[in-house]
C-alpha cells in the first residue's frame, strides 16, 4: 500500500492561481496519464494573466486495480464537475487535453459552451495507429532504454498507474471505455463553436495522424488550427517541439487575455 500512496501524492492535481485573473486553463491528461505531464505548460500559462489547473482522472494515481475501475462516465463526470466548480470562479475557461484528455475536453466544451473559450488538444485519438517500426522503436526504448534515457524517463513519469503483473488484465475494461469515449467525442465535434488548436505528430506510435482528417471533417468551427510535428511521439516531446506546443497554447489563450 505504501508505494501506491506515494504514487498518488506524486501525481496529485495542482492549481496555479493568478490573483485577479478571470481566466483559467484546465489541463486533462489521458489514458494512464498524469497531471505532472502538464507542469511545464501550466507554469507557462500562469506566467501570463491566467490561472491554470491540472486534473487527476478517477482510477489514476494508484494501483492497477484502481485503474481497472475507471469508466467513460466516471472520467467525464469528474472533468465536468471540476469545470463547473471553476466556472463559478472564472469567466473564461480553456480546455487543454492530451490524448484521451482531448476527447474529454471536446465533450465538456459542448456542455459548458457559455464559459469555454477555446480547445487545445495534443494527440487526440480518433484513430489508433497500427503496429509499425516506429511503434517497436518506442517500445524498445521504454523497456531497454538506459538510465537517463529521456524517452523512457518521460513515459515512466507521465504514467500515474502503478506497474504490476496484472496491469494488462485490469486495463481491458478502461480500454473498452476509451473506445466509447472516442465515439462520443466524434459525435460532438459538429457542436464545437470555439477556437480549436490540435497538435499531432507524424511519429506518434499510438494516435494515428489520420485522426486529424477525422477531426477536420467533423468540425464546423471556422477557427481551427492544425499543428503537425515530426519528432514527438505520444508522450515525449523534444525540447524544440515542446516550445512549439507552448507557443501555440499561449497564442490561443492570448485571444481573450
């Protein structure tokens, strides 16, 4: 139990208040992800005239069995509840989601259209990549990468679910729930009416770049920007591409600030 308790603390959500601000960016992690993966972006936002909040989704931050109890409804209800709470404090809300977090953000934007001013997604999955040489390369780096290997470090630090022999078995139900979430978000695309920036990478081993085509086809918003990177993988971004992501997010938020 002690390791799981430490895991929960290290992946706890954070709030970056900016006194006097009427705006906040809400960061939503993905499948097995962590609020920690947004620390750099939340800090960048908080240096502007804007607050920031990172969320921890139900089933995350603990054991594999905890993760196995996660569902589409529990994830979405938590996101919606947190946005509702922040909407009582802030006039302007932007939603930023990585992977599955992008799907949750899309659904929430439809429900909270009166206060959500924009969407920012990274590797939002409407289609999953098939196995490829790049997938194998990333997996080998995750498993066999030496101490200090930046890709391996990023994947380990960005996962909030404790590794265990039963993780694959426990992940079956959440994986099925993720498919439901993909379908729901795709159905909601036509109701998005706010500026939307979507970041994808041609080297992503999990989210297919074909997701971008699906996203464009489903959106009716005229204020849409696609940012296509070439070196980032699903949960690791080289420094120069991290800077691109940061500047694109700040540009989106600056439309109101």
